[in-house]
C-alpha cells in the first residue's frame, strides 16, 4: 500500500473517532438535560392538629343588645336633664324635659278652636232641623234646604279638623318629656340644661347592657361550619379569668371585600362577678368541642388534592417531604364529601404537607416549591 493511501486511511479513522465521540458527548448532554429537573411550584396545605381547633380565637368588641341615641320630636329649650353618664334607668323613666309653655299655649288655643267649631256645628244642625220641618210642611222649597245641608256639612268638617289639630298639639306637648324606651345605662350625654335643642337632635345615649353582643369576623373557609356550633365561650381582656358562655345570634351572608371574612354576631348574658361594658375588647372560640370530639376530629382535604390512577378502588395524594422538598404518592382512605372537600379517614397525620392542586403534573421524587399554605 502506498504511503498516500495509508495517510488517507489514518485521516478517515481519526474523523470516524471524532464523530463517535461527538455523538457520545451529545447523548450524554441530552441525558443530562433529561435528568435535570425543574423545581415545580405547587399549592399545598399542612394537616393541622385537631386540638388546635378548640384553641382558635376570634377577636371582637362588646356592644349592647339595644343602643339608641334619645332625642325629642320637637324643638325648644332644655330645662331638665335628669341623668348623667353612668346612671341606670328603667323603662318609662323621665330622663329629660324641654320647656312646655309654648306647647301648652298651643293646646289651649286648639281647645278653644274646637269649642268654637262645635258651637258652629250645633247652630248649623239646629237651623237644618228647622228648615227640614218647614220643608216637610210645604212652607219652604227643597232648594233652600240644600244650602243648610251644605252649611251643616261644612261645620262638621271644621269640627273634625279642630279635633285633629288638638290631638297633634297634645302629642307635641307630650313630646316635651323624654322617657327611656327600655332598661339601660346612660353611656353618653350630648347637651346641657338650658340649651336650645332641635327636633331629632341627640340628647343622650342609652344602652341595654343586661345582655351583651359581639361581632367577630370568620374566614370564608370556616363560615360554613358556623351553623354547627352550639355553644361559644368569650374571654374579655378586662376579665381574663372569666369565661362567658354565649351563643350565635346571627350569621352574616355577605363577605367583606377587603378581608373575605363574614360577620358573626354572638350574644351572652352578663356573667356573675363582672360587668361587661360596651366597647370592651374580647375574643371568642367555640365551646362545644371537648376531648372526645377532638379525638374523633376529621381531616378534610380539597377535592383537587385527590389523585386517582388505574385502579378506581384506590385513592392517592401527594405528600411533600418538608426537609427534602420532594413529593411522593401515598394511598389514603377517603370518606364522605363535605362542604370543605373530602374526608380522609386514614393515611394522613397532623403536620404533613399535602399538594392541593396540579396533582396530575407531578412525578415521584420531583422537587417542588410550596406557593402558599
């Protein structure tokens, strides 16, 4: 073989080796790319300890079951305010008066107007009776009788108007006295004696504190459970050693746009040994959960956390290893479908993280990043 031929063979061998090496390197790089995982962000929740449910508190402030700013329906100078802040009153007690002199004069004038109207009516009725007698005997025409009928009717209307005016004047006179509409305590006064007050101007604020209400804001994730709560306990900052028994009075049906919480009103009696006043800060929690209920508390996961595979009889979920930040499937036993999701009766423990969305896009051992709890 000639030297030139040998040289060509050597060059071809080198080229072949280079191509093989390049192909091998490309395959290795592709394998590296295939093996490299992208950290997938996932939504997840942490299974809570059931005992925490009893300890969840919701803040609020006390208010009276009845609160009202008392005011007069008429205007005039205030001549007597009988109560000050802190005074306790009973229903019907007089708490303030305005000068009745002008209103008494109006009543006297209305009574005189009524007396005149009644006298005019009596006269018109007597004249009508006389004319009717003459017409019946043919001494007067019926056309004349119509005029007296009209006069009598007009006098009767004047009496009705005078009676209505007198009634209104008497009401106005009665409105010069301000009475308590219910048992309560005066918590604020707005005017002093001898001031001129206007109709509907607040004079004092009265609160019925025999029973106390409190409004707490419940997250939308828990509001569906509110109707199942039979008893509530409340603790006020001013009386930390007293737990006050309460119950739910009203559950709001419209969430706050800002906080996505629902207002729930609870009501309670005044506890012995304490005087809860409107405005006092406190916190409430459910009081109908005892140790027995906590032991049997259910774990509920969203329906989106459930993963089904070839065997429809088996149910799986993705569990996140909090230390390694990887996922693995676990078979669980499920129960009833409730408002919040699906009950998991076996296979989950408090403290474990469960993927709640995108369960069909994960693979065993994949690294993940939790978006929110």
